[in-house]
């Protein structure tokens, strides 16, 4: 009986941690979209076809592909930042 209560306590902690991770992921995703809006607007202005509508097949696919590539690259660089710092410590 004591082991079951301990197991339930561990499960409750794990569920709370998972909920916190999901909430933080949503917040980071929203903030990333908000702060990236000027970059998105610049890409839309530079690469979009102005004669066609906003929701044309070309403009929509261009927006989708460039935004996905931008998010992947910025996330990749952000993940590498801790390694850049440690590399500069060894060089100096």
C-alpha cells in the first residue's frame, strides 16, 4: 500500500512537469512568431509576387516554406550557442 502511494506521488509530479513543459513550449512558440514578424514581412515583400493575391498558391507556399526554413535555422543556431561559448573559452 505504501508503494502505491509513493508511485502515485511520482506520477503526479511527472504530470505536473509535462504540463509545465507544454505551457513553456507554447509560450516560446508564440513569442518566436511575434518577434519574427518583421523578418516575415521582409521576406514576403522581397520574394512574394505582388500581382497575385495574398492567398495565391505561389505566395502561400513561399510564405510557408520560407517561414519553416527560418524557424529551423534560428532554432538550430540557438541550440548551438552554448557550444560556441565553450569553444571561444578554449581559444582565448
